[in-house]
C-alpha cells in the first residue's frame, strides 16, 4: 500500500516525489477522563491525517504527512498527573521552525490538522504571515465535522466525550477501557452568562471537571467512530485536493 508519512519513507522515495502540501497532525499529551489514553489527541489527529492523505492523493493531491506532534498547550490541565504541556510561545516557535524547513524544501502549503482545543494559534499565525512565504491553514477536526455529526452522536461534549471515545474505539481500541469512564458531567460557572459560550477565558480544568471528561462517553461505539472518521476525512481531503491544485501566487488563496 502506498504510504504518505514522511517518517515512514526513505530518502530515495522522497527524492522521486514532488510534494506541494504538507499536513501536520497536532495533538497533546493529557488525561482524557478515566477511560481514554493520554495520547488520544495525537492518535486521532494522526489517524485522520493518514486517511486524508490516502483519499486526497488518489484524487491527485501532492501531499505528504509530517510526523504527529504529541506535545501542545495544556497549561490549564497541569494539575492532573503527567500532563505534559508547552507554553503557547514554545508551540509557536516549533511551528515557525517547521514552516521554515518546509519553505527551504519548496513546500509552500501547510495544513495543521489540530486535535486539541488548547492549541489556538490565530494571533501567532498573523505574526508568522509576515515571516514566511508558506501559506498556513489550521483546522480543528471537530469544526470540520460539526455539520456531519448529526444522527451519529447522541450526547454532545468536548473532551473524552462520545465522539472522541467512538473515534478511539475505531483507531486504537486496545487503549480504551469503557468500564472506567465517568459520566463526563462538568460544573456550572458562577457567572451564568458564561454558559452561553460567547466569552472566552481559560477554564481551570480541575475545578471544571471530575476526571477531565466533558461529555458523557457511555453511548460510544466503534461503528459511530468509523462513520464519523470517514465523513470528516472525506471533507478535509476535499479541501486538501483543492489546496494542492490551486496555483500558488502572491495574494494566495485569492
Ligand atoms: Zn482530546
């Protein structure tokens, strides 16, 4: 089977190919309720990137997947044991260096496939824009899937919920232990207006959740995960094909 992962290829093969889009799966290392592994976010981002590369490449995209990033910004989860967190400025520096490397190799389109909510980089991307010719887009897979989840999942959530759990049941079932899952209920804020979601603030995850879960995972199934992964991968792959085929010029993507 054809592979699209840089870390699984050798120089001989890399020299033969002319890629124009790179996908960077971005995860995190943090607890996910009592039943999912610490690597959940990068396992999901990596699995989606693999599928996206496979679908997009069949449709003519010249795409390569970079190794998944297992570390990211979890400053608000550090009270939980073995959370491994970067400061946002560290992540920005890493992304800058990856982008500069791609630029050196003549790859001017980078897709960051993000699997962790703490990795908000909009301010940083505006800064990076002034420093590189590489066009960078960042997407959260759950945003890509927002209109695709109706009819699949019964209980909406955000962290180690029915969606993430169903996906892990498809991707890496040996790491899921459903009998340990709690109900993923979260506490209500003292400021009731905050429940409407239009004020951003960093949520102290230890006070907010019981065991880090947000959303009841107990209706998760592998079939749900499989269905959702296939719909989301198709959607992201469509964008990657369009991106790969679009001619790069000043003022891109217009
Ligand atoms: Zn997660």
